[in-house]
C-alpha cells in the first residue's frame, strides 16, 4: 500500500472514557497514518458517513460501557450497505472474552483489550493493510 493508511477513530454512544482512544489515535498518527478522530458521543451513522467521506481504510472504536456487540452489528451492516465492507474495523477497550468471537463473526478484524501495546495495534493495521 503506497498511500497513507486512512483511519477514522472515535467512541460511539454516551461512553465518555476517551483516554485510550486518544492514545491510540496519537500513536497511529505518529506511525504515519492519516487519522481523523471524531471524538466521543458519536452515532453509528456519523462514523459510517465519515468513513465514506474520507474513503477510510480503517475504523477504530473504543468501548467501556457495554453494548459493543449490538453497536458493531449495526455498524458492520451499515458499512456493507454503503459499499464499505472492505474497511478494516478494529475495536478496543473493556470487551468480555466471550464477546470476542461474536465480534469477529460480525467482521471485526481484531479486538484489543486493556493493556494492549500501541505497537501491537499499529503492527496489526500495517500488516493487515499490506496483505
């Protein structure tokens, strides 16, 4: 992949625990990716619209307060409907281990739990986008 990887990051819903997503956003920028951070309190429709508008390669979301399976099901469906099914979607945060297989079945590329190293996140994105 010769062009910069374009990433949309943010938090969907009323979960205002933003430190993790901001650290990851900065790490991806520092790694040379073009990152648009939408912030907290986003709607699914806004994340998908931003991905379409920016022709994003990756969407990164963070969850802490639950509801992640339902949100990701809706988001993945809307990406498909908008012809953006090729976008790599990664999530992080407090995700119960038993929900990870369900998220991956929905099409989430990877789930990063608390304590994940930013290098692991960057390497996963670079590796996956260059396959």
